[in-house]
C-alpha cells in the first residue's frame, strides 16, 4: 500500500491524498462501467475501492490507537511504549521523546520519595501524619514498631490512651508538650504542619524523654530539679530546725521557752512558709503559660509600644535607648500580647544590666532574616557568665537581688509556642544580645 512507501508527516499526508484521489477515481470508474454494462469491470473496480478504503481506515485507526496508548500511559504513569505505525514516524518520534522525558522525571521523583521514606524510617522518633479529621494517613517505622500505629483513627493506636490522643490533637502547630503513653512512658511531642493536594496535614513527632532526648534538654531538666531542690531546702531547713528546737525545749522542760521565743519562732516559720508558697506560685505561673493566639501584627506598631514601655523602665537613669525596624513594612504572625510580654522581660534585664554604668546603651531592633523575623535586645552591660551562659534560661536562676528567675524562661516558652526560639549572643566588646526569632507572617 501507499502508506508503506511514504514516511513522516508529509508522506502520511501525501498517502492520504493519493488514497482520496484513488477512491474518487475508482468510484467514477465504477459509475462509468455500470452505465456501459461492463459489470465485471465494475466488480473489479469495486473490490479495489473496498481495499483502498479499508487501508485508509486502518491507517486512521492506527494513528488513533497510537495516541490513545500514549495518553493512557501518561495518565496511568505507565511505561508502555506504543508501536509506531508505518507512515507516522514523526508522531512516533515525538511520542518516544516525550516518554523518555516522563520516564526520567518519574525516576527522579521516585528516588526522592524513596530517600525521604528511608530518612523517615531511620529516625528514632515516631512520626504520625494526621489529616484535618484526626485520622492517621502515614507513619514511619518507629511509629509502627514502637506504637503499633497504622493508617486509621488515632484512637486505634494501642500505645496511646484516649487522653493522650486528645492532647495530641489539641496541640497547635509549632507546639511542644510532654505526654504519656498508655504504659506511662513519657514522650516529647512536637507538632508541625504542611499542606498537600488532599488538604492540611499535621506531622506529630513523639520522642522518648528518657532515652532519646538530646543532652541539652536532659541537662535543662536536671538543672530545673537542682534549682527546685535548692529553693525548697532553703525554706524547709530553718522551718524544721526552729520547730524541732522549740518542741525539744518544751518537751524537756515545760515553760523553758518563753512566750516571746515561741512567737518569734512561729513568725520565722510563717515567713518561710509564705516564702515557699510564693515560690510554688511562681512555679505555677511558669507551667501555665498561655497559648499563643496569632494575628498579623505590624512590627513597627509592636516596637513603638515597646519604646514607650522602655522609656518608663529607664525613667531618670542615663541610658541611651534606640530602636529600629528593617524593613519598615515588616509584619509578624504572632500573639502581640505574649510577644510584648517576652520583650518586656528582655528590655528590663537589659536596662538593669546597664543601669549606673557609664555610656549605658540599650538597643531594640526588629529585622527580617530570610523567612524569619528577629526581635533583638542588645546592651553594653557585663554580659552573661562565660562558663555557663545557658544557665540564665533555667527556671528560678537569677543573678539579681530580688529577681524571680523566670523572666527568660517565660520568654523562651513564648518563643517556642510561636514555633520560634530565644537565643543569646555575646555582644562586642562586651554586653549581651537576646534574640527572639519567629517565623515570618
């Protein structure tokens, strides 16, 4: 047939044209043979006409089948390569090139997916991907082996109690909390969020506090216990000593202790008891930090309000204060009340550090750093102890007389509640810089 002689798009068009001309000529020949009663000739021409029409239809069906196979392979992400019909070499070449590119893209995507799955299965933390209805849609190996987790409702995970499931679902994105499994193991839960084609997703990471929590976190808990024990011992020791002393004297010789001595001892006991209650109240405030209610807030407005508060803190003292926002249009996604509370603690510490020093300076800046916003408070005071600068973040640790020791801890909790962090840097040539780093709006 003509389709076997010509190739390419031009050849296919020429072959189709020749077929059309042949069909027209044969039809005319059949008509003329019929008029002249040449029936045998008409039958022969009719047979040839049928063969030409069949060849044309076959060629059209081949092209249609080739395109259909290609489209089905693309939509089904298959790799079946259709056979190029004769006469459609240009179409076949384009299809083969397209399939080669698709195969390379799919192979690269599969490699990336395999890498991410291997990475997720390697980490020791149990990872749960939860949809907006609270159902688990994906887990890693640690979640499968350690929690017995799989796709389905979180309540069906054997290692999670109903209370723990509810606490995990109630945690906002960016939050961290300590939860307990059904067997009472303590786990550090961290929540992050992302969006897929199927909607919003939450990634819940559960990490063992006892075994896998990093050394910094473990040291912080150890320091907290040490400070708690120290504070409580300071209050309980004189209470016990006075109580035992008065009781011993009264037991040995009734009336040996005068009324004034008993009253004095009772007053000391009451004073230390109130001090211990005050300490416990400060600890309760630390553990009940409110959750962040984020709104889009102008950094300029936030800094302007902090400027007024800083001026009130400085009062009549000779402290050079300045502030800046770069860029001026900067916007943060944060709880303005909590951020202001954290910044007040940082400003108060800075002002206290430079008060009475010559050339005292405090500077507040709010700058854009990549995809984060840094609210920094810098001073030219003595700075933090070089042997353990992280000690100032331990609850109740303070170097100031009358200080509560929870300001920086609360500020760090507020930063973590926003999905950010609070860190310290030494200033040059001396002083301190505290940076409250938050995600950009």
